[in-house]
């Protein structure tokens, strides 16, 4: 039976999970594939802290380069995270002709083209299933199961922290800051939580999805990005009354040869499958031109779900399956549809003075900018107070909404900053 030695860089939560999975189920993997995975070395700056698994101390080192340059190790697993020194290590391994497995979505999003080019140049395979969706095999589905499809659209709930916060805000009628504090105590959210709640983490993963779906490295600036920071419970309550849930959604959609790419809080009908994705779970809804609609759902993060995806990549590398990056360089760039030219429906909520003709003034501005109103909901208030009014619109272009909202903010009948969120119809 063939034995393949693996070098693990990073012995944190996921690294320890990978080591645990290999030690626990290595023989099972060998029976299924004919290849026995064996841990050759593990590198980490901290090799003294107990990770809760029994590892031969002789396998531990603080010198990552000694692992990468070891001729007996053929697969390098990068689980350090961040850009540097992870990028340096991955490039060194690829230039050595070794297969690389990584879960580093930030690295792929920021330096994907350079990594893909190094992979092709050195005929070294690069695997990154765990970079998107934790234990959900969505990249493998794109690469293999949906290989015969042109991808028409992808919609992803890709950040468990944000989905957990939104779920609890809805279920328990709690405000954003209270749930965020709880999420940090429970370990769902980092301190500071910026990458999660500002949509950056979701965008990193969406970049990887778009690159794989359309065969070109997608830069981060191709995405318009908004997060859920400071989202009011009022919006969640109003959306609920209207038959929607608010989700932080990554939208990747091809329209007339251009690809629309955005990350933002969006209203999703309660009748849609994505509206039923709760707590820290992730899901990706993909439509292909042949298969139609498919859904990939599961744990989006965590020690063992992510480790499971990493181990799957390790076994693919051991069997020389997949990992080719030529497809990811098949196009120089994607034709990106500007957010200003994307047609969307919107939820608009504003506080208006309780006086005659106030709604007509807002409606006039919307109409002047080409925005048609589908419905208006006025929340009852005591006379003389500011009145919350919700407008649901028909489709209009992003630039028309931007112009209209800028003008509405200047109206003397409007108090505070209006709120605008996309309504996603999954067309």
C-alpha cells in the first residue's frame, strides 16, 4: 500500500482537527483509496500547548521551511491563515513542485492569480476546498459535479457569525450589539469582528467561488461590499411582517455576458430555501444552465467540519485527482457589471414627518429617478411623531437608487438617514 507523507503548517484549531482526523481515520482512508496518509511533520510557533491529541513530539517543529523543503513530504497543508507568511510558504512549496492544500480564503482572494500561476508553472497541484463553506463540498461540486454547466448564478450565506447574529436578532427580538457581544463570548465572532460583520470574510469566499465558476482570478475590488454592522432590529421586524428574512448574501450572477458581484444584507422570501438557513450554518444556492437549481448546505466553519474538507483535499492530492489551476487562468479577467448598472428591487425605510403630502414628496423623487413603487407600508404612530414608512420597489438600476436616496436625504420631511436593502428574487 502506498504511503504519502504530509506536512502541516499551523497547529491551531483546524490544524489540530486535521491531525486528529488523520490519526483517527487514516486506516479507513487507506482502505477506501489504497493510499495511507501519514503525518510527516507539523510546524507552529507554539509546539508546547496541549491540543488534546497525542502527537509524537519528534514530529513538531517551529521551522516551517524545514517542513516545506523535506524531500520525504509530498503534500503541504497550509493552515496558518492571513497573507504573510502564508503566501511565502505556499509559493515555496509550489515552486518545490509539491501539492498544496489550503483553507486560506483571504490569501486566495488577495493573491489568487500569483498562486495559480505558480501552480501551473511548476505542475504542482493546489487545493482549497476548505476555503469556502467549511465542511460543505461546494468547490468540488463546481469543479466536478457541475463541470458540464455554465454557471448562471450563485447566492451564498457564507459567514456563520453574521448568520448567527441575524438568526438570534429575529428569534429573540434582540439588538445587534447585544447579540454580537454574545457571539464573541461564545467564540463565533472574533475581537475585533470587522472581517465578519463588515462583509469582508464573505467577499473573500465569494471571490474564490466566482474565480472557480468563471475561470479567471477575480479581484476583491470587483465586489461591492456591505456588512450588517449596526443593523437595526426594526429592519428585521419589518422584513418579517412583509414575508422576508434578512441574510448577508453574496450574489454572483451572469447577465448578458457580464458578471454581477456583490455582498450585502438582502431580503430573502421566507418561501426560499436560503431563508431557512439559520444559526452558524452556511449554504450556497447555484443555478447551472443544464442542471437547474442546486443547494449546498452545512457547517460553514469549526474545527472538525473544516478539517473534514482539508482531509478530502489531502486524499485528492495523494491520488493525483483535481487541483489543476489552468482553468482558473483560462480568462485574463471577467467582464464585471458595475453596481451602478445592476437592476434590483429594494426595501426602503425612512422616518417621515407626520404631515400631509409627505409620502407624495418621497414618491415624486423616486419616480423622477425611474423607480416605481410596488407597495407602501406606514407604521402607526401617535400624532405629531415621526412616522416609519416602508417602500418596496420594482426593479431599477443601482445608480438610480443612489441618486434618489441622496435627494431624499435632503428633503425637510425626512428625519435621519433612510435605509436601503436589496430584495433578492433569485431570477
